[in-house]
C-alpha cells in the first residue's frame, strides 16, 4: 500500500510534501508517543486514586504543580493546566472539599485567589510521587544512569518544543 503524497483526502493538519513527516523516525515517534501517552493517562488515574479515592484524574497534575512550585494564583494554574476559569474553580472546590488544597485571597490583588496544598495534601501527593519514582527506578534498573538522564533531557526538550 502506498500513501498519497499530494495531500488528497487529508484534513487541515496534512503533511506538506517533502516535509519529512512520513519518514520512518517520525512514524516511530508518533507510535511510541501514543503508547506513552495512553499509559500516562492510565497511570494518572491510578495515582489520583492513590492520593484520594474521590480525586478526579485530571486534578492530579494540578496537585503535582502545587507540590513543585508552591502557592500560586488560580488563574496561573488554569493557564498552566490549559483550562478555563470555571473549570479551574470547580476543580479547586472539589480539592478543597477533599481537604487537599486551601484557597485564600491574594493580598496583592483582592480579586485573585492563592491556592496551596494543605499539609494533608502535601503528605498524600508526596507519598504517591515517591512511589511513582520508585516504580520508575525499578523498571529502569538495568538502564545506565546516563541513559535515564538523557531521556529526561530529551523529554524536556520535546516539552519545550511543544509549547511553541
């Protein structure tokens, strides 16, 4: 079977002839990222339930962001996660109800809210993140530490490129 290289029948995101997207390395990249992302979504759901049985999968990344960067404005969190104000407000309300975060007015701007993990939230997220890193260490035990560092560097580079 051969692919049509003139773009016939393709959507708006079609490959430009000669752009290289049909090269084997890009096909392999697409395949491996698809597998990685599918597994990551499944793992995120498991980790969310480990933090709290009633935690939505999508809220786990929000908790990790607060764990890594500390107190932040709700609008900054919404921009980072890529959701609107209403969705962020609903997620934060749910996290507050679970006792994982607390919100307080921003003293620099009374219209804004500052969000931070509660001690319980920090403890639960910390345990889950430690367990996740232990799983990575176990699964990659036969890798050279330089390979793990290189993978982290390349994934960081990929993530930066995806922000453009």
